C-alpha cells in the first residue's frame, strides 16, 4: 500500500495525511515572506517588460517564437521540477532510500522518447497548441474539440492539485492562512499570464528553474562536503543511521539500515509499477503545457536542443535529489529538533528537504528555499493557465467557432478573458478542495495525457491510415477510460470514497487505457470508408514532408 | 488535394535518405531507452536481492549504480541523436529546402 500511494503523493505535492493533518497556525515566517516578496517584485518587473513585447496572438501564445533552445530547455526543466518532485522525491528517498530513484527515472526516460519521435515534427507542424499538430490533416472541428476538451480536463485536474498543494505548503512554510496563499498564487499568476503572456510565463519559469537548481546544488554540496565528496561515505553513514533507528525501534537485525540500498516496497505489484511507468513516460509526451513550449522556439533545431538541455538539467536535478534525500537521513533524522514527540518529521513527511535546508543553511536559507518552493508552484500554474486559455481561444473560438475568420486581436481578447475565468475558477476550486484528498489528480492528469493525447499525436504523425473518426474515437476512449479506471482505483475508490476494496486493482490505468486508445484509433481508422477518411489519408504525404523537413513550417515571428 | 511540390520532394532521393537514416537512428535509440527502462523495472520487481548487493565491498549497491547509469544513459542517447541531427540530418534537410522551398 505504501508502495503505491507515495508516488501519487509525490506527484501532487500534496501529500501525506500527516501534512494535511497539521494545524494551520504556525509562526509567521518573515524571512521567507521577505524573500518571496523580492521574487514577486522582480517577476512583476519582468512582466512589465514582457507586456511591452506582447502585442499579437503569436507573442501571447509563443513569445513570438523568440526563445532559444537553451532557454526553452531550462523552462521545460522548470515545468518538470515542480515543488512536488523536489519535496516528494526527497521525502521518498529520506524514507526508503533507493525506491525514490525509481520514480525519478520514470519521470526522466520520457524525454529521449519525446525527442526521437515527436519534438521536431511537432515544431514543424504546429503554431500555438498541440491541437494544431493533431488536427493538421483532419477535419478541424471534431479533432480540435476533442483536443481542447482533453487539454482542459488535464489542465483542470493539474491546477486543482497545484492550488491545494500551494495552500497547504505555504500555510506550513510561511505561516499564512490557506485562503491567502491560494489567492496570492491566483492573482500573481493572472498578472504574469494576462499581461506578459508566454514571454513572462517562460522567464518566470527560467528564473525559478535556476533558483531551484542553485539551491539544490548548494544543499547537495553541503551534504557531501563533510564526507570528502564521497557518495560511498555518505551512504555508509546513512545506513548506520537507519540501522541505529531500527535498533531503537526494536529491530534484531544489526544491518537493518542496508534496506535503503535495495528496492523495497515500491514493487509489491509489478503491474502497477509498469503501468505507472507508462503513464509517466507517455504522459509527459501528452501534457499540453509542456508540448506548448515547443512552439516558443524558432525552428526544429532549437526544439531538439531544448530537449537535450531539458534532459540534462532534469537528470542532474534527480541526482541532486538523491544526495539531498540521503543528506536528510544523515542530518535531519539524527537531530531531535526536526521531529515531534512521536518521532515523525515536524510538518509532515514531505518536509525532509526543508528541514535539511535549515540544517545546512540556517533560517535564512530555509526562507530562501521556501520562497523558491512558492515560486515553483506559481510558475507551473502560470504555464497551465496559458495552455488552457490557448485551447479555448485558439482551438475552440478561433478555429471551431469562427472557422479561422477572426483576427489576431479578437483571438487575443478571448485568450485574456479565458485567463481571467480560469484564474477565478482555480482560486475557487483551490478553496473548495481545501483539506480534500486530491493527491490522485496529478497522476490522473498524466494518465489522461498518456491515454488521450499521446496516442492521438503519435498515430497522426506516423501512420498514414489514420482518420478523423479514428482519432476522435480513440482519443475519447483513452480519456474516458483513464478517468473511469482512476475513479475505480485504490487511490480514489478506497482513498477518497472510502469503499473497502478497489474495483480496478492497479494504481495507474495506463496499462489498459493507453493500448485501448491505440487499438480503437487503429480499428476505427481501418474501417472508416467515409469521403473524409480518403482526404485524411491523401493529405498524409503533405503532412509528412512538412513534419520531416520543415518546408512550409511557420518561421519565427510570423506564426 | 496534394500540392505537387510535396510529390516532388517525396521522390527526391535525399528526402528518402533523410527519412531512412533518421528513422533508423530514432528507432534504435527508442528501443535502447525502452529496453533499459523496462529491464530496470523488471529487475526491481523480480531481482531485488541482486540489486541490493553491495559493490566493491562498500555499501553502495548494484541498484544505485544501475539507476544512475540509466539517468546518464537517457542524457547520452539524447546527446547522440542531437549530434547526428545537427551534423547529418540538418544538412540533408537544408539541401532539400534549398531546392524545393521557394
């Protein structure tokens, strides 16, 4: 059981019941608030600068295509290095050692696959949204309606999880009331997106990524330095600490601490592990706010470079989290001040990294890292909102409703109205779900992205025989299956609704829903004899040539 | 309706070569990543003691070394693809564009 849920918890940042159960009243942390105020002022200044460069719909959605590969790589890494992965994975390593590494690897291996199969083709075919790519040769209205729906579902679940997580984390770290935290996140995010569009959203993400990588590097170095930078020495000390803790708890095994060097409870159930791996790997390739980033670079070459940088930074970050988790075992688990009377970490299991920040850098550094965690949520929420807004204004309004007869100014206006609506919805939902168990929502977003968006994108790109009907039927199948099976899974059926046993036994639906989506797209396309299907197949050649060579693709600036 | 331009490009031998070379590299590297990842998960599922065994007489286990190796592998294969694309595929693509893109 413990093997299944922590990932969901880690993903959602929302964490363990221990965190949720903490009383809201904590001493107000003025150091953290001051540091965060500096970050907010800096990024608002940046938004002013970005606002002057945001005139057209292209500027708003894609920063005018003027982001470099290196910058985009850092922004993608930033989208990925959420407060969830930082706090959740270090907490997992702090508790179980090796097992935390399994999560990190699942998150990382999606990136090479995205590069090999999709990144350059997506850049060559699309302008603003992944629906541009998925609907390239198909009937616009049905495919875009599906893609926009799926985008909004993914964005909504992701947003709720982030908002609730933000409220809880900031209550804990800053000592501010929950509702304040949610409103602050909502208002700042709205200012970034509304005025600064993609330019501000990207730069906020880049700054935050640099701050997070810098803080994590400092913590890892501070942990390793006393051991002469020998990981072996650090691991040996951590094993001793864990053995000591086990002996105190009455374990007869003198080498009990060795358990943190080996796989533990994560794989009680290999099917769940593989299913979760599929959701992580292919979900990344279907997340609308991540795919959107490929349209901010000038060409396919820059798209490719951004994946290399992103993979490098994310891989480096996961190595740091491993060292930080072990550092927490050595420095936090041995220090009684960080635990309560019962031996549990103060503030909940996910606070391991925060306590370590205090152990290596005192109150000032703890304040700094707290501010970075807040900034992290803010940056991710801004990207999500922008991608949700573009699905409504570009896919539904401009293409489906107005059939491309609207001008850039009208589209931009609809985008901005949508941003406001989404922001109000995010704040309202964040407050409505206070105290609820929403840990499953991020993994649900990943599962829907893997089951709905990924098969649609991959087959539309690579299979000539694919048709409009196949795409809509298969994508919808994946989306609905992912949703229904998640509701019937242990995390929701048992964890949220309180039933005795789950209807669907595995923690992630991906192992069923991803193949099902592929199968339905294939079967329906194969049987599709409509006139539209002939056109879909005939247009494949043109799509293929453009996706492979970039001939005819929108260049930077003139999207 | 198919733009005749696309027909011409698709018959260009350099286009076919680009698709063949890039397709092969992408397929091989995708297979490497998937095999390594699925293999790792299967080891974690079915060979826990083997992964827990220390290397070189210390406490660092085989599993930790493999896990870090997998992270480095992901970065390395990405680098291999980008290198090949920058050097080889972009040249083929540029040739095609020079001839067919007006």
